[in-house]
C-alpha cells in the first residue's frame, strides 16, 4: 500500500499511515481511516448527516476526516434467511459441517455476480494454530446451506462504507492477528456499523491479554480458534488438541497451551499443579498491574483454574474469561460449581458497557461550565472525575479543576479525546454552575487526596451536590 502523509494525526498521537486502516471508495479515493492504536474512526464529511464535531479531525493528504462517534447501542441483530437476495455490503452467516463439528462463518459481501450465484466475500481466514488473517474468498451461494443475512436495521452504514471498511481491513500489509484480538462476528459488526464498543474492547483488551499469555508461556500458541466457550469446556475441545496444559477462553475465543515439564521446572515448580497455580496467580497479577480489574471466582488452592471478568475501568469494558488446566486431555474445572449454568451465565453476557445509567457520552461542544466530566485516559490510568471551568473547542482542551493523587486540587488546561462522559444526577438538585465553580476554587491548593475517602470523584461530587 502506498504511504500517505498524515499531517494531523489521531487524538491518541498516532500519525503513521501504516498504523491506520485506510478506506478507499469506488473511485479509489480515500474516504476514511481507522486508527489501530486506539480504535477511533475518521470519515469523510459525506458520511455525516450533520457534522457535530467539526473541531475534531485528522488530515490525510490535506483532506480532512472527522471523528465518528461510537454507536451507543450494540446492534440487535435479526437474522433473515433469504439466500437469493444477497447484496453488496451484506453480512452473511452460514454453517459448515466438518466431521463432527459445526463451524459458523461470518463474512461481508464485496460483490455478487448478476445471477446472485457467486459472491466475493471478505472474512477471517485461518492461517495456523490461532493465527488468522483477513482476506477475500469466492463462495458459490447455491452450494451454501443455512445461508443467513444478518440485519442491523437502522444502525447499519451505507453499503459503500461497509465494503470500504472490509477492504481496508484485508489490505493491511500481511498482518497476522490472533483470535483474542479479532473474531469474525465482531469484524463483520465493525464493517457494518463502525468500530463500536465490542470491537474496541476486543481489540484493546485482547492485545494486552495475549501479550501477557505469550510472555508467561513462550511465544507460540499451541492451538486456538473461535469457539462457543461452553462447548470448549464441556465437550472436551482440548482433548483432541492437547494432552496437558492450559486452556484460556475469552468472549468466544479459546486458546490452549501444551505444557512441557521443562517449563514447570524452569519456573522452580516441582509439579504441574503448583506450576498452574503459580501461572494463574502471575497472569492475574500482571493484568492488575496493567490497570485491569479482575472480578469473579479465580480459584486458588486446587490446581484448576478460574472464571471471572476482566474490567477495564477506563474503557467501561467487562469481558468474561475462563481459565482451566488440562490434564491428560480433560479440562479440570475448579471451582466445580463455576462450570455449567454459571459458566453459561457469564459467557452469555459477552461484552457489555458498564457505564452507569445517567453518565452520558458527550461531544466537547455540548459541555458547559460547571459540568462534572469523566475522562477516559489510558488503560493504565483510572477514570478521572473533574469540574469544567472553560471549554475550548478549537484546541480540544478543557480547563478543569480536579483532585489528584500527586498534586491535590489543581486548575489546569487538559487536552481531551473522546469518549468524554458527563455525569448526570438524574434530576437530583444540583448547585448552579457558578456555585459549583466557587466551591471547586475554594479548595485549590488543598492536598489531602485519599483514594478511599477523598478522591477525584468525591471532590467533583461534593462540588456539584446541594
Ligand atoms: Zn488513535
């Protein structure tokens, strides 16, 4: 792919065109870009009915592309079985039986021939083990049984944009992904509606988690693929693939690692059981260091595994996971009661937004003086609550008063990037803006931050509440 000059880069700091998926339209002109680093999407003016964020843009070869807000709702998909009505930009789903197993495929239609017989589709393709790439293939629609079209209703973008996203995703230079960062259903959803919550969560969380797994277990995956997680655990997916090792499943993707005795010995453990315990503990510790919150039952004592949730406070993301040890082909389930109905419940939740009702995502231009905002920051930094003093939409900056661990209550300009959340108190009586600011200013210079009793949120709420 030719290198494009990005004069004004993404809000995250990325301005390397190799780190963007560049969208091209039918005339081969650039019509948008997806930032790989932070998951933001930038689009040509023509894709907006009304441009609300005129002040937030990037420039590629002197042309401006504007920030596209994440869709707030996740698509409620309706599946229609009409094989003869396949069109460009459709999300197709079908099932293939391979041996004893049923495999589900998801793909985006790049084009169809006039007879609606052959379709060129873009989908994830397996390379080896759990490595995947995104590529193009030709399918004969008449040969596919159970063909379905996934309908996204009004959430769906125009077919031209859907195809542009799909093409951009597979024209990225020979990139190999792993199944923890990318899966076909989520990829199709991104092509149809843009990088929504699920896509961003998977991308950003999956990258961190797979880094940690690779660091702890060595660089190579043993096996892995998209799976129904319950089936993975209950029906012995690991049995045929792996003798003894670790099975890790997260939101519909599973990877397994064969353990050599040598690894356990290297880590100073005398047997596999104690190695697995140490591994799980270390795994959780590193993720916590990286800013993840782990909830749920992570087993200790018995060699087995755990089930729980990753929470990334700054992303408002929760993802469920299962980790189990495999001994002689059997997945050892501990705690026992975590498997079965409970496992189903946890995985049923998949990814969801945990934004409290009342917190709303807002544009910079919608923010007023005296508002209480929550800034997302980076993965390793917690959510930060602050009181707004001044808004400058030209420079993307907010002048804020907040209570910080390092410096106490300070007033300063801060460059912000979406998503920005505004805290609303659901009709509860609040002080008028001028009094909120007065209260905030009265504490400037004070330095008695305490994470439990007087943190940034306590301070901001005190400023607001009557
Ligand atoms: Zn970015």
